[in-house]
């Protein structure tokens, strides 16, 4: 018997993550929330999966995701017919822009509610917490709607330039909602 190996991919645990992503119906839900652009070869769900799998696999900058995608079995992990060259940084950036324009918070919240319901996770009690990250240097904001790096009081009561992070989890500690917010937003307001 003569066995010929065409290509070896290093998918390992990405197979499990991909199977969960598909079992939960997240690609279809994302494509419903951010409709497929007929002019694009890829879908927003393709970009989301590629970026997430890349993060789980050690994280490459967007400019290197296309090269990284050549080392994994995209047709198995994401969808048949998907080519690594379609996951270039320009395509990924366009899809990230489309996600933002579709209200990224709504997309993420809808996906999380869908997961909670599908998996029967408790929605009875939640815990919310915030923290901040001090930053240095000058930052120009693209617009008033964009994240504002501002001065605020940190946990040590120091007036510093910062951004804030908030996370909501259920009674079992499973994340339900997360947000990055302006540095001067008080905990009570968030």
C-alpha cells in the first residue's frame, strides 16, 4: 500500500474550538447580524473565526494572519472553499469596520445571550466589576464616539491618563458582557 501525504496542518486544539463555534451556530448568527457583502469573498464570521483562532494559537498581528492561515486547515476549521489569501489584513480590517458599524456591542451581546440560552447557563444573578489601565503619551481620538483616553482617578486615587475595562459575569463566573470605556467613567455610571 502506497500512502502519499499531501499536506500536514497543525490544527490540534483549534479543532475543538471550531467544533464548539459551529455547534453553537455562531457563524450563522454573526452573518445574520452583519449580512454577507456579495462583493467580498469572505464573510464577517470568517474574519471573526480567523482572528479568534489566531489569538488562541499565539496571536499574530493582522498583517501576518494571512501567512498564519496557510499553516492551518481553513476548510475544516472555518468553511469549505476559504483560501488563506482572502484573509489578508485589508479584508480583515474591512470586516472589523463592518462589525463596528453594525454595533459591535449588539453583535457580541446577541452572541452571548444565544450561547447562554443554547447551553442552559444561568441568567439569574450577575456580578459586574471594572478596572483601569494607566497609559502614557499623547493620543488623538478619531472621533467623539471613539474610546477616549482621559484623566481619571485610578484605584489608588491618583489622577492619571487611563482607559477603563468592565466585565459582567454570571453567578458561576462565566463572562456575559465586557466593555472598554473612557478613562474618566466612574464605576457607578458604568
